[in-house]
């Protein structure tokens, strides 16, 4: 416990320093915006510096990283006067810290995994199945722990546990699972057209999905098997199209992730949220840029390159980035309201040290009227 508290204190100290730096940058950014023409140049400089899922757990087990995304509450802590959006104000590790302070580390759930015993009874926030017995292999718990009914694993249940409070905020209705969410009129965009989340949500009347098929195609092109191609950096959707955008690991697969964030902001309705996971190293401030596209040429900055599994690309998809805490500061600068959830909810089969989920919300909006 002493070691845990020492590490926690060190993280908070680093976070405060990062927040101070981010605040200074954001102040300059605000001044640049007020100056008119300088705003575009400033934003472009930030993005130029930053530029450079498969739902199958096996697709990620091969590259040896256990990088991640708590049971978040139904709303955000509003920023206080004088506070700036950044890592220190965005991170919510109360779920993880609470269970560790109560039980120590590892908790009884991780101990069950170490003993090759199943977690039970577990409620699945993806399909709504209760009294499930979920078994973890113990090698990479983020990608393990299949629900016997829907096959969701740890990371997908994290997405569900983070998305449901957002839907509650938007509709004023309580949802226990994504299965219930599929009965609403919410406009939902999933950046994948296969896997567990797709299987559950495709029944929703406002559901849209896509895949990145080829750089040679224009966004919005429909290919064989009725798959819609979209490049998350420049989609074909109209402004203010979606209440909820879901992506799992997708931002690490694009060369310009912050351009993708800008695009998501454009297509979200006011008050809409992007709930996502991404390879993330909270102990590092700067993003780890493994590869980039410079003047049309692919450049590998870190060797060997990492390729993640993908059903449409047998050779895998290149991993461009592993994100650090600065990703929160940068997305805050875009005008999003950001929450970073460090989760732990053994009753939902969400365990491990690296259960991180990001929620970025476009300002505005209110409670929607649902039938």
C-alpha cells in the first residue's frame, strides 16, 4: 500500500506540472483565437507537432502491450472558476482508487484471476446478462474475460460502463446495458462494423457503422458486403450528426489522431460524446509517436513497427501512436469537455490496473426527448 500511495503522489505531482504547462498553452491559444487570423496558424502548429479494432482480444494479444481505459458517474464535475480543462481536472480515478484503498492491491478480483478462478456473479453492461461466470487467462486482462452470452471482454465492458452514463445524461433515462441503449432513438456512430459492440447496437434505429477499407477510397463509399468506408480524419457525415460516437483503439491507427478528434467534434451534436479506448501510458506525458506520414511518405520513428489485428487487413494495421497524458491537454484545447476514467468494477467484469476510458463531450445540448 505504501508503494501504491507513493506512486499515486508522484503521478499527481507530474499531473499538476503538466496542467500548469497546459494552462499556459491554452491561455496563448485563447489569445490567438481572439486575434483573428492567428488562430488558424496556431491550431495548425499544434496539430503539425502532434501528427506524426478489432473487437477480437486475440488481435491485440500478439503485440505484447497491456495498454489501455471505472464506473463513471452520470455527469462531469464542472470546472471551477479559474480552472482549465487538462489532465489534472479531467482524470477520474475514484473507482480504481476506492477499491484499492478498501482492499489493497491486488484486489480480490485480481487474486481470483491469479488463482485461475472465475469471477462470479458478473453482470455484463454490454448485453445485460446477469449471474455470469467470467474467466480470465491472466496474461493481458484488458483483452480477456469473455462474457458467456455476448463474448464481450474487459475492454468492451469498460466502453459500455462509460457510455451508459452519457446516454443517461442525454435522455434522462437509466440504462443498464448497451442492449437497452439500442432501443432508443439516439444517433450512434461506431467506427467498426463487426464484433460485439456492433452485434448489440446494430438494432438501434439511429445506428451507423463504418470501417477503414482503403486509403484509395473516398469516405462514404460502400463496398462489398454493404460495408461503408470512412476515414475518421475526414468523414463524409454532415455536421452535428451523432449523439454518441464509439471507437475502440481506432485513434492509434490513424496518422493524424488530433485531426480525427477535430472531425469527431464536427460530426457530434452539441452535448454529444465520443467514448473511446486507446493505447495509453499514463506514466508518460508526451505521446509516443511510432510512425507518421510526412510529405506523403510513411516514416517509422520506432522499430520494429507494430501491427494490430484487423479482419479486413490480414497483415494487420500499423500502430502510429501510443498516447501519453498530453493527449488530454490537446483535446481540451480543442474545446471538448474531457473525462478520463480509470475504472475498476469487479461486479461488471472490469478489472486490472490499466482500465482507462476517455470521454470527450462537445459543449452545448440538453436532455433529449425520447419516446
